[in-house]
C-alpha cells in the first residue's frame, strides 16, 4: 500500500505542479479565459490513461498462463524504464520547468487561430505523460501484489496529491519540493530494482529466461515471503526469500548504476559540459 501511495503522490504532485504553473501564468498574464481549455486537456489525458490501463488489463486477462507471465515481465521492464525516466527527468528539469511551460503557453497562444486547440494539446501531453507513467507502474505493482491494498494506496496517493497541489497553488501549503523529489526519487529507484528482479522471474516462469537460476540463499525459514513482514517487503522492494543469481545480479547492478548517476551532483555534470565547450 505504501509504494503505490508514494508513487501516485509524487506523480500527482508533478501533474499538479504543471497544471498550477499553467493556471498561474494564464491568470498573471490576463488570459484566465483560457482555463476551460486547460481542463479539457487534463480530462482528455486522464481519460487516455484510464483507457490504456483498462485495455492492457483486459488484454492480459485473455492470455494463457505463460503468455501472461511474459506480458507481466514486459510491463515490468517498461515500468522500470518509465520510473527511471521520471526520476531523472524531474531531477534535471525541476529548475527550468516553469520557464519552459511559460514558453510553451506563449507559443500555443501566439497564433491568431487554433489557440484553444494548441493549449489543449500542450496540457494534454504534459499531463498524459504523468498519467501513462502511472499506468505502467500500477500494472507492474498490481501484478506483483497479492492483496487489495495497492489500489487503495494508489487512490489515497492521488487524493492527497490533489489536495497538496491545490494548497501549493493557493499558497497555503509550503512544501520543500527539492527535498521531496530527492527522497522519493531514491525510494522509486529501490522499488524499480525490485520490479526489475520480479520481471526477470516472470520471464523464467514464461519459459523465456532459464539462465542464472541458482538459488543464492534460502531464508524462507527465517523470513518467508508469505509472512506479514515478508509480504510488506515484497510489495515495497521486491523481496524474495529464495532469490536466484540472475535476480540478485539484476537488482544489485541496476541499483548501483542508477544510484551512482542519481547521487552525482548536477553541478559536476554541468561543469563537465561547460569545460568541454571550445573557447573563442
């Protein structure tokens, strides 16, 4: 329950920030009359996300067992890619997202015709990105979760994010967004490592991946995955009481590489780019 709650809280706040920036800029520039176009873009993005999620779930339910395992593995791999791109994109774009959205709004409203459609499209693609990210993550989590707490956690995350987003927009809530995105980013990378290992397990169960299946250790008698705490760890971090060599390698290598790039200061990379430019 905690994992989908935190992920949907983060995704919801990202979407709320985008909408809040757009709404504030329209209001400040005397173009508040265009807000209905913003809401149309938001509703279309939400509808697309729900349609894609329901469609994927219905299609996967028709598959035979091995094909369903393969489908779950693919969804897991996509979720890992999406989660990583979300974490690193927000870390890089956090400083410039406001100015970029302002420029996009100005560009959408610069033409004498088709302004409403352009603004709808801009908001639609911005919000749909967050929605589709959420869809693939939730599918991966729901497939690996054995109880009904995950949907409830996701719903609570969305509700809290909407409330916080409105509070931030209205000015009544002060949230250290840099720290929030930093710690949730770390958490998401650990979750993604567990999803990656679980996807490798699904590939094996589908009969596609049969290498590195040696069990590294067996602590099922100490902390079985079926226990309350084991289920909690499995849902949060992909814990297994009898992990195979391939799963351990995938987990450790992914986490080491992703944390290295995530924890490396942005100034270091920006400085490297600056020094590589030729001087005149």
